[in-house]
């Protein structure tokens, strides 16, 4: 095993991504039990988990920026002022209104500093976003994001991203159980093909992700004024299904699958998220053509601390390993 590469990925996870958690991003704490899996098997699982952290952190940060832009009627000047302190992001929109589609959004980062955590995150590069909408329903927005050498640097590592990610809203259904309550069902299709390069201490490795996911959100609101609705976030549920394939930093081919029978389910407790249930199948084929398959089962372990326990089982040997996952902040959805 390439211990140098493993150390680099784990270093990025433990020194930086604890502060960057989101979506499936996680803060991991290994239990006191001695794991049955080998050190190489544990590395396969935990390195993969760190890759998820990097990818999901980037996805949510960009979505958050575009959310703010959409909420401001695509007025770029108003959006910049709502972002974190640091060098401003240069945002341009060819049609600064809520009715003209398609529209092109260009975001250029030049040493933009996000210092919301305990260390700085410096962003550079460009992201071009094409927003389209069918003429009959402006709620069904599609965002196609092209990353052009976009990077996030911490005190120890830099992740550079190239490729395309598309989020398409396929359904938006609203029901009214009563005159003061409303429920919204939102379904998003997420596809992408991205390459990530990780540089630390002068050494660079890379991994790829080709994804086809579905995100289903059940959102609950209560009327607090004649025209004002408040989201009851602790009643919301968000479910993920789909497949992610690619090549990890060691050149191994991997596949991650979550089916509709056991989706990854996120709920909120005290306005913070926790993964409550779900199952993921994780398959890895190494350079010697040896394939290992693991089943990861998610269960809520401590909702007050927003922790979930993940049990990992090697499907062939039935050896196990477990660790905890803690989502770091409110899970956003647009």
C-alpha cells in the first residue's frame, strides 16, 4: 500500500474536512473496539469516505453561492455582499433577472478567503454555470456547473477540481394538509463527471467521480403570517439514492451504490442534521484485479450530538469495522 498517499488523504480529512463537513461529509471517530478488517481494508473504506468529504464540501459550497444568487433575483452585486469576508468573488450574470433563461453565471475566485472555521480556506479558479428552465414551470431549474481549475486550499493541502456537475430539479409538488400547513416534495437529479487532484507536501494524487444520484426532499412549512411560511426543519427528511463510480488515488476502480430500498436518510434534530438510516454497497478492484465488496449500514447513534454509527462488513469474509459520522452543519437544499 502506498502509505504516503494514504497519509495525505487522511491528513486532509483530519486537519481540514472536520471543519468542512456537509452533505455526506463527516467527522469520524473510530470506536474503541479492535476492528476485524485488515489495515488495507480499513484504508480502502476511510480513504473513500475522505474523498466523499472533499466532493460534497465543494458541491454544497457552490450550491450555497448559487442559492444566494437565485434568491436575489440573479443580481450579482447583491449576492457578493452576502458571502463570507475576504477577497470578493467576481460574479457576472448575462441576464440579471428571474425570467430570462438560459442564463450564464461566471464565478471567478482570486485568493478568496473563507475563514468561517478554525483555519482559512482559500479558493481560486473559475466556475461557469448555465441555468435553464422550462417555460411552463420556473420552479424546475437546471444548473450545469463547469469547474475550470477551481481549487480549495487549506494550511496543509490543495484540492483542484475540473469537470462538469449538473443538478436538475425534476419535481416540485406542493400539498396543503390544512390552511396553516403545507408540505413540499422536491426531487433533484444530480449527474457529473469530475476529476480531483490533491496536493500536499509537494506530492500530488488524483481521483475521479462519475455520479448519477437522486435527492428527494420532503419539506414542511407552517403559516406564521398571511404571506409568510416558516420551514419546520426538524420535520424535514432528505433521501439520497444512486451510483458513484470512478478511480481512487491509488488507481483502484470503485463503485458505490445506494438503492431506493435503503436510501441514505437525513433528518434534523435541534435544527442540525443526522443520518438516521441507509445502506451503501462499496466495491473496489485493486491493481491486481482483486475485488472487495463492503456493505456500509448507517444508523443514528446519538441524535443530540448528531452522530451516526456506520457498520462496515466485508461481504465475503464477514469481517467488520465501525466508525462514527457527524454532519457538521444544517443540510441545505434549494
